[in-house]
């Protein structure tokens, strides 16, 4: 069995091909056992991961493959923008195509290879949609859309907006001290436990405006916790920046995060929105071994080949922070 360790903005995953032409096809139970074995941050493979990306045959004629996103805790996410870039790269190289669609839980999304962010940093551009402000879609217990509102259950001073892209996000624009505060973690954990507002939990992002069309986004991801980056969160934050803080549709926004940066473009069409997410799709390791070796965590018995791509990515980050 072969898998890859991949990341987009250090939002890291193991990628498992389960299309018809692979030699090893796993049952649902085996996939879950594999996820539990390799993704754990305490005992997993190569330091674990935020989740497992499963690439399958598409059920839609318009798409050349399907992406499933299984979080490290076993829950399944409806979308992952950073993960989609790595799946786009995998399918592009497998099928020798640079532009196509990938099936996700709610939509077939356009993806394509694009110019590199930096030398030897493979870069892909992906569509993020559908977008909804409807409280029932998120879901959140509210009568109307939550846009730049104080939610007394969470804070008496912070203004929040809620949007599905299509996974649910709660966005707040804050000063730097709140971005790194314990208050952020308190709120994020509150809405991801049993609570009055978000019955299914929600991804929470605090956003600092650095300059015109330049943001810093820190995200507590439902099913994962604090992550280096969350692609859909950065897109949701870009949308709210354009709607609330003087941004312009169709302009490129640079979004910095703990793991690096991406670029986004918000599109508005007849009152609806969709986003482009542009960033790295890095393969750090190619891994091969028998399934029982993965499940037994006998990782020293695996064949693990480290690429040089992380070095190229780190060189980009080092130049970025100078």
C-alpha cells in the first residue's frame, strides 16, 4: 500500500488513493483504523496529521476524481481547501491534466495548476463553493444571518459573522492581542462542545487586518483544534473582509497564516459568492508498506522516502518573514 504525506500551508494530511486502479482497496472500517493509527499527534506516523484525504472514483461525469476529508478525530468534513489543492496536484500528475473538476461532498469544484508561489513550490488554484449565509445551512440557531454581530453567549465585545463555504465558519476581526489570546481558545472550545448556538460545532477564525488586501488568519478547526492553516477559513475571512472592511470583489488578497500564506479572490455573481484559493500543494513524504504494518504502528518497517519539497517551502517562508 502506498500513501503520501502532504500539506497546504502546513495544514497536513496523509493522502490515500482508493480509485479503481489501485492495488489495495480498503473497507470503511480499515480506512478508519488507518486514520486512527497514522494521524495521532502523539503516536502517529511522522508526527501525525490533521486528517486523512481519501481519493476515490467520482460519481459525477464532470469530475475526474472525488475527495473525502476525514479529520484526525474520525469526523468527516464537507470540504477542505488546503487538502483540495494537494488532491488536485495528485490527480493532475496521475492523469496528466492541468485543469479539471474534483467532486466534493456538496459540489464539483474547478481546480488547476498555476504559476509557482516560489521556486520549486508546486502551486494550485481551487474553487471554494457553495457559499451560504443562511443560518439553517451552517447550522446556527438564529432567525437571521449573523453578519458582524455581538453574540452575548460568546462575548460582550467581539463581533462575529457566520458563513458556510460549505463547511461552517465563525469569523471575527480582532486586534493582535486577541488573535493570540486564551479568550480565542475559550470561545472556540465553547462552540465545539454542547452549546446553544452551533449544534454541530463550527470552525472559528480570528482575523487581523495587516494592510489593504492583507490578512492574518488563525483558525480553530472543528474536529482538529488549532491548525497551521484552514483553506476554507481563509476564504470565508476574505469574503467577510470584502463585505465589511472595504475590500473589493475580484481583487487578490494575501492571507497569511501560522503555516505560510495563500492568495484568495472573492467573486460575486447575482448576489452569490465563490472564492479562488491559491497556494502550495507540497508532498513531503512517499510511504509504502503492508496495511497491517500501518495499523500496528510498526512504522520503522515502512519504506519512507522524504522529498526535498519541504525545504523549498521553508525557504519561501523564511524569505517571507524577513
